[in-house]
C-alpha cells in the first residue's frame, strides 16, 4: 500500500508553493526537467539517490543506435531515443549535463548519504569511455558490476557485452546497512522483462541499492518507468521521482499504484 497519495505533480514545486516543505515532495512523480526540479528541492533532504541517466547511446559510432537507423539492432528499444530526449547529445555537452546533475544530487544528499549511479562503459572511436569524465572530482567510493545475461551477439569481432556499472558515490559519513556489504561488488541480476520503457533497470537492482542503506528518503532524478519508486515502496521507504516524459510518468504512476506483485523484474 502506498504511504501517501501518489500525485502526479507537474508544477515543478510543492503543491502549496512552499518549496522547502519536504513532505510535499514525497511519494510523488514530478514531471519535468530534472535539473530544474532538483533545483527547487531543499538541500540535504534525501538519504540515497538510485538512478540510471540516459547513456547518450545514440551518438554511438558502432553498429548500434546511431541516427535512428538502428544498424544491426533493429529491435533495440532505444532506436528512437526516449519519448522526450533523443539520447544523442554532443559528448562534451552530455558530460557537462551529467556533472551538473551529479552536483545537484550531491547538494540534495544528507551528510551520510550516497548515490548509486548506473551507467555503461563503452569504447567509442577507439577511446575508452569509462565515464571518468563524468564522475571525476565526485567522491566515488566503489564500482559495482551489474552482471546480466546478454542478448544476441551481432558483431563477430566482439564478445557479447554482459555488464554495466554502478558507481557508489558517497559522502564521507555514509556507511552501508548492517550486513549489506557481504553481497559483494558483482551483482548478477537479469534485465527487466515486460516493461514498456525502452531502458528500465530491474526491480532487484533498485531494491539492492535501497536496502544496502538505512536511508529514509530515496530520490530517482531519472525515474523512467518508476522502478526505483516501486522498489522504495517495497522497502518501506519514502521516495521522490523526477521524469521528463509524461508518457513514462504515466507508466510509473500505474506501476507504483499496482505495487509489488512478486515479479522480479
Ligand atoms: C535510463 S532511463 C531510466 C529508466 C529507469 N531506471 C527505469 O527503470 O525505468 C533515463 C530516463 O531519463 C529521462 N530523462 C531524460 N532527460 C531528462 C531530463 N532532462 N529530466 C528528467 N528526466 C529525463 C528519460 O525520459 C528516461 O526515462
């Protein structure tokens, strides 16, 4: 059962205009630009951020998702980008945007808070994009490998990619929940299934991140289909979700209202 009414908020601020009243932000999907909305939130107000930003995959030089043609990946969910974000920014602009987003997340974190930032490494034009240009200067404490089964291998020159990374970016006072560290830093989790969003992460990934902390309030500034909110409800934590696309907000809203039904995706 939802802890409070899960209103779909398009105001970019709390209902009564008091942007400092944190309770008005809780357990709601806030539709709009994440930097703008995070900018309206009070500082040091959330205990943990669990998120997966757009990966900017459509500026790929490979056989993948470039320019909507899809190359050898005709069924790739992101061929058209996201509903309201084309996922094809110039690399430098993308890096700066993500750094600005991480700075806002750090401002919003309590002194013992942490960010679980899911991303993907790749090689682009022979250059390793290990996302260090995004996270450089932020307090990265650990890198978790999300090991997942691959799909089909379309390229005879490459091994099938089967992992993503989760940066644990933590403020100095952050500690894991009791016994959480024992699960190790390689997490084998199947990808989400049956989710209409083009790039969801699985429920189990969000659940592990949240339950690895004792945070009361969970923020996902790129909420997508609402997986983090569903997992936060399951874990009995309050949450705040931000998502640009109205369509995805509706998907999120409906998944949150449906609640946890035992499907591990
Ligand atoms: C990788 S997806 C997140 C998927 C999510 N973890 C899930 O399980 O469904 C990234 C999301 O960021 C959203 N997005 C892109 N630009 C945004 C912006 N400026 N503000 C808020 N959300 C944005 C996209 O619409 C997309 O849904």
